[in-house]
């Protein structure tokens, strides 16, 4: 196995400046003083005026600006959820309510109960449910605000993705969303949806929903109140930009082993057991408990690398295919469409 597999990171620790511009544009749309926000957040420059100064900002800078936008609007959904206002502090209270639950299923149901009882509505009916399919293998979390606002449903769906990142942090595991459904039409600008959902997304559905392995609902919560206070300092970064990597998850350990260079052969399952110092039986049981498999982890690693490479200029689709380990471009096309619901060319 190449040494690069053992050391490469598959996540970033900086924020493209375009994300900060989006925050400021949201503030402008609500008539807020952007200069005052930047000063309060101790932001070193104005991303709207000084476009050439930098391409990235730090997680701390981005998180401070998010917090300031929330404080200015007094809305933790930053004005993108039209059905309810989410006053500052609501997310912390919901997570505190969830902390002592017996498992993730109980925690999610507590959050749904909190949402039904405590959030400030604007005269619309809300549907918020957690359901398990007949096979017992798939769980679906759904949310629908007023269905006469089709143009905002993709934003509501993205908020569901953020909530799943909170849930993943609570159990110390990444929650892999296998399919998403949007109650509105496909938006003209799909970068936000693609950022949160590297999986098939269906539009024009009855509700907004995310589907994931039901096995994860059995997972115990591994966080306490002190960890929550620490997490919330960078929560905007971890729920919007990059989920917090977990040292508790065997999936994460495998992703770290695989790295991001797939031009060399990935370790076999037998080699992997040696690298993790586990028996094959133990590893299979741990992966099943985390609602995944070694093949799915490998597929997701190659998918994420392909998405990153497709966003760069100067690489052809064939070159991207080769870099993620496909000698046959047509096989890459088939696999990428299975992973994301789109062909590589359409995704780009």
C-alpha cells in the first residue's frame, strides 16, 4: 500500500471565501448593516469589496461571522426557513434536551417533540417525522413547512442536512445520507444542494426528507454538556462546511487509511483488518453497527475525491476517472451516476 494512503486527509480545514459572501448577501437581503456585522465578528476584511484579497478564511472567522448574522437576525436559521423563527439559543437547548437520551432514535424524537412545542410559527402547518421502512434497514427524517412556498424548499432540505450533522456529532459517527427528497423544484443554483448531498436528490416530492441506515438509530450518544459547549464554538463550520471528524468511528479510521489518492490499489479487506488490528468478524460487526460496509466506504471515498476534482479547471473527465482509480472512463461514468444521480459532465 502506498504511504499516501496512511497519512492523507480527506477533509479541509479552511472555508472558501464564497461562503462568507453568501452570509453577507443574506444580511443585505434583510436590510442589515454589513459593515457593523464585520466589525462585530472581528472580520479582517470585507469579502464583498475586497474580492482578490484571499480565497479562503479560517473556520474561526467563518463561525464568528455566522454567529453575528444569527444574532443580527435573531434567527438561527439565518432567515432561510420561512415557516418558523428560531431564536438565538434554540439549537443549544434542543441539543441539551437530546443529550441524555438512550440512543439516537430517542434523541431525534425528543428534537421533533421540542420543535413541535417550542418554536415560533408564522401561521403555517408543519410536518416533522422520523420513520423506519418496512424492511427495518432504512430510516427517513422528513420536514415540510407550508407547501405553497416551493421556491424555499431546497433551503429547508439543506437545513435537514445540517441537523443530520449535529446528530452525527452526538453519536461520534458520520451519518451517510443515501437519498434526499425535496418538496420543491430543482433550484437554478444547485451548488448548495450538491455541497450537502453527494447522493441522488429527487425534486417535486411530497416532503423534504433524508434517508440513512436505520442501524445508526441504535447508536448511543457519546457527548456531554462540556463537549457541547466546546463544539458550539465552531458549530457553524462543522454543520455547514465540514462535519467534525470523529476518532470514535471505525469508518473515519478507514477513510484516513484510504486517503485521497486512488491511483494505487486500495487495501483488501484482509489487509485492512491487519491495519486496524481487528479480526474480520469484529470489523464486519463494527461496520454493520455504523450502518455501512467496506465497499460503501471505498465508493464514498472515490465519490468525494471525484467531486473535488471535477470542481477544478483543467482536468478532463477521463483524467478525473484515472485519478480516482478507474482505467475505463465508461465505468467511472456509470459509478458516478449511481453515487450522485448525475453524470460527471452534468455534475460539472
